[in-house]
C-alpha cells in the first residue's frame, strides 16, 4: 500500500535523453518537436484524437471523433 506522501514517477521520465513522441502543432523551427515528458505526450495524443475527424486518417478510418459535427450541429 503506497504511503500518502509518495510520488510515483514513470520510468520513461527518468531518462531525459530519449524522446517519447512528437509534439503538436508543427509550427516550431523544425517540422517536428520531440517530447520528453509522459504527461505532455498524453496531452498531445488527446489533442490529435479530438481534432481528427472519423474517416480522415488514411488506412485507419475508425480513428478520430465526430466532435466537430456534434458541436456545430443545429439544435
């Protein structure tokens, strides 16, 4: 049972020389900005999922959400 004051650290975050993924948006001086933090990469993955429409991803038509259709749908 963990103690109340203990902090859990993901082992991926211990090595700052290894990148986990790429960050969004792609507007940095180089096309791809590497992310080295696990929480930051989760944030960018969620942004990517929410901003991708269903059927938009080539060869993976089930990826994405229809959140834009639902937001701007007439009531």
